C-alpha cells in the first residue's frame, strides 16, 4: 500500500469509526441481504408496542414475523434482495401496509402511523415501493423473474436481453457481452462469485434466465466487498421453491431456424425448508452472430440442470446450496464466399466466390470447407456454492461460503479447413471460499472478509496448415496453477438520516505465471435533499482485475508465432481508476437515475485472433479511457396496466499505446493518441413497455437503437486521419421486439414473440476480434407454452 492510498484509507474510514463507548443499534448486511427497519406509532406519535409485523415476499410465500418493541420499532435482519410488502396489525387500529424494495446492503426505514379503527371495519393502506437508498453510491438495476418472463426473448437459455434491455451501456457484439466499455464482468450466486478468469474463449451462458428469481446488476462504484470486475457485477438470487407449493412448471417453445428452448422445473417448501430443481434443453440453427446476412453452419444446442436448497436449521442458522451444470455446443458460422468491404461505405460488403472452389459451399448451401473455418466449440460449466449464514446477534452476521467451479472450452477444427485447421482445448478448475462478517456499531455499518480461490488450467493447442504454407504445429500442452487471495474492510457511516459516507479498501494477492499484489482504496458519499428526496452520490476508487493464467508459451508455438510476425508476453492484471457522480430522482412513483463516470484502465484486457483461425488469445493494452453518462427511467404501473422503462448511454471507449501482453505482433508500434476500442458505440438506447390487457392477455415491446460500433477499417483506426468522422463508425441500427400472450386460467400461458420484427440487418463488427465480421441476427419468430401442475 503506497502513501497516497494509506492517506485515503485512514482519512475516510477511521475518521468515522467511534473509538469508545459504542453500542449496537441496527442490523448488518452481507452480500445478497439487506435489512428492513421500521417504527410504528399512533396519531399522537406515541410508540405502539407488540404490534404484529409481517414481511412477505411479493412473488413467493416467504413470510417473516415480528412484534414491535417498547419503542414501537421492528427490525428484519438478513432479508434477501427483492420486493416485499410489510403489514402491521394491532387491535383497535387500522391495518397498514407498505411496499419496499430491498437491495443488497440496503436498510430501508419504514414509518407507520396507525389510525384508530372504526366500529364497522378496518382498512388497509398500501404505500408505494421504497427503492431509492441513501446508503449506496452504486448504480444498480433490480430485475425480477416476472420481468424476465415478460420481456421479449429474455427467458431463452442463451439470451442476455434481460441485461441489454434494462442496463444502460450494455450490448452484445462479436458474441460477447459488453457493459460500460469492457467485458470483464462477475457473476455471483447468492452473493458468492463464480470465478472465471478466461475472457476470450467462453460464449455460453452462465445461468439459464428461467432459473433466476431476482438479478441485481451493479455497474461500477462498488463497495470493497464486491470485488474488482470494474464493468459489471451480476448478483443472482436463484429460485428457491418458496414461490411454489409442490408445483412444476413446464416451458416448451418452437420457432423458425428450428429453435426450441424447453425446461421443466419443480419446487416446494415448508416453514424451514425450500427446494427447487430444473432440467433444460435448447437448440437452434441460429447461434453465434453470422459474418454475413446469410446464416450458414451456425447451429447450437445445449442441456443443463440446476438445483437450489435452503434449510433454516434454527432462527440463527441458515444453510443454502446451489448446484448447476451445463454443456453447450456451437458451430462456427461461415460465409458463402470471400468478404470484401466496400471502401467509403462502412458496413457494406461484397461477397465473391472462394478460391479454390472446394473452399466454398455447394449449390445447396452445405459447407465444404473454407477460409472461414467450418469448426465447432463445445463448452461445459459446473459450479457448486454452499453458504452458512449465521446470525451472531441482532446486529452481526457471519456468512461462510465455500465454492467449486469447472469450466472448459474445446475448439475443434475441421480437416477440410483452409488455410489452417486449429485445435484449442482448455479446462479450468477453481476451488475457494468467501467469508464475510458484517455488523452495525453506532452509526457505522462495517463489513470485513476474505475471498480467494486456487485455480488449475490445462490447455492443448495445435495447428495444421492445410495450404502447406508452413510446417504443422504439433500439439502444445500448457499446465499451470495459480491463486488469488483478497481481503477487505468497508465502513458506511450514517452521519445523518440524509447523509452517508463510505470508505473501504481491498487488498489483492495474485500468483500464477507472475506474482502481483494491489491495494484498492474506495470512497463514496451519498446525500438526500429534504422534501424533494433527490439523492446525489459520488465515488472514487481503484480496482485490480487478476489476469488469465494462460496465454501461450510452449517453444513450438513461440517459434511458429515468430515466423508469422508474432511473439508472446506475460499477462499482467488490469488496474483501473474510476470517478463517478450521479443522482436519483423519485417523482410520484416514477424513478429516474442518471450518472456520469470516467474509468482509466492500465493493462486493459482485450483479445485477438491468431491468423485466420477462430481461436482467440487474451491480450492487454497499455491504456484505455472510457467515459460516459447514463440514464434509466422506470414508471409506476400506469392505469393499472402499463409499465414503461428506458435505458440510455452516451459513451466513448478509447485506448492508446500498444499491446503489452499476450499475442504481440512484431509491428507493435505504440499509438500516441487515443483511438476507438473495437466495441466503442457512442449512443445506446432501449425503450420498452409491458402491458396487461383484458381477458388475461398481455403485450410487451422493446425498441433498441445503437448509433453504430467502431469501424475497424475506418480512417482513424488505420491511421489515415484523426478520429472522428462518419467513416469511423459502422451504420446506426434500430430493431423492434414484440411479445403477445394470454393466460388460460392459472396454469396455462401461451405467448408468441418476434425479435427484430422488421428484419433489419446491419454489420455490427468488422474488427479482428472473434473472427472479424459480425451481423446482427435476422428476424426470429417463436411460440411458447407454459404449463403449471401440482404433484
């Protein structure tokens, strides 16, 4: 820890921690949990003792009970993130209820003023959800399983629409999810990370959206206990069985491209135990983004299983177990000929017959081998997360979570490939644990803990030059182990009901092909303006992202790369610095969030391909600078039927310098000036509506607009002219998605969806990354049946 970091940490944290005579006052939090605190009083503001308080999940049977104390207070600890209704009942007073949204680490405070009940009856008063929190500086989007089900195409196994349609600055290009200008993101299950240091080889899903109960998306400005994946953290609360009573859901769909996404899931619960399990399968002739408007050799299929168990041993101990296993296969899409970009017309191409003719498809469109290889990739992913949640006292919580993760990506070439046939087989095994202790002391919410894992990678790489241009590369196997150990401490000081100051530090130790350590201080401020309830928040912090264990280093491969103008260098961790400022504006149950951020990254992680193969090797760039501002808008339910949402981002992603690690070209000349990253898109907008209609029917629609990604062969990228002109970006694109459906009773739902209704085709990417050319998907139409039954 250098002197500047030490000063930041000491000045922010210890200034707010009382040194003497502290006492416990409120409930602590841990990862997926928050607290719900409240006060109940009569019309004369006198506290009401022994009032019965029920906290019930909005979309499940999870119910917690309490009574108010002598001061009329109640406090629900370790409440999983989600939407709830709090109801207060006491003799001789009207029953009152309020809705509340619980985010991880939040502590919403509810006030109930009960009115004297009339002789005739009692009434129920329901307030609007309390979602804005003065305790967090992190821009957050909370998505429920109902939202997933009602968003066009979002519940399909390989879909990321639930992210890209609701989270500003997120999009998929060259088959990779990008958010806030990067693609290093973390997936968490019940608040515990599923580690994966490989950024260049996986395209398969981490979770089937149908297994998600809630997903909390955080984008930057993290507390110290939320790790270092600068660009996005996806915290998944899986289905548990509390939403079911010995029930099964059967989901079956069919559409064009012979696509189907099917699942059967069952679950149930008692007061102390809940269980959920699912089996799913999917296939389609449209998988990865095609290199031309034609869709050739692009099938995919997958199968997976998921399980969740929760057992409340006693009022102080809860056990949670989550298990998932998936296997997916993807054909690598091909072109019907050699693609040539038309000069001066970004995104426009011409396709000429391959040479020799044997490298083309036949007259029926069947692959015969070609310069865009007819290859396939098989991926497997299995993880197991176990958590013991221990309530130490009314104000302290301990969570111990050991985990295991297996991930593989096997790229298999074809002997008819031209000019190279490439094989790349990788497996990664992770085993580790996360331990979190959190407590509230006076006005300080303190969190401290440990996160670490050991990793074992095994990779086999080989190249056959089918055109005879070079000697074949015999199989080169690399085996390496490594580990990441991190410790953190975080303090949130509630200086006043309208002001929260936070400070923390995360210390990281990485050991693999290299050894590194990093100190990451973080500080934030959040304040609420009285009467108008606007919440302003600011953040400054550092992040360290550990590198992949493997690039390539075998002697044979190094010699082969050298002969083609490449060399290999060690990968170092990415080190980021972020500034962020934002505001949350509630207005008559509408919610508007706006923020601006600036992220400077050293050793920025990217990826590059080797020659004409579809094997991609992680690289690091000297420096990246990502700036932007974002906006989200969410309406209440209008006319009790329609709800609107909007997500907008204006963003600039640039880099300078040269490639510092991984696959390094011989002509690696440093760039003095900034130039666009290959996924730079200045404007991204999603607008959607979900509407319930008469006769138990519904309709959902989403409009997506993108201003166009960086032109990989534009004047600025090729060094002909400075950025930016119209030629430096690919064309803008707008697509519309639509779903309509109807419920038949309580157990049957039938829906029909159309994605990219207008069948607008556009080039998304022409960089070297992931094969070079990528077009958006054509129109997809499919129908879906949902059937619920008891057992």
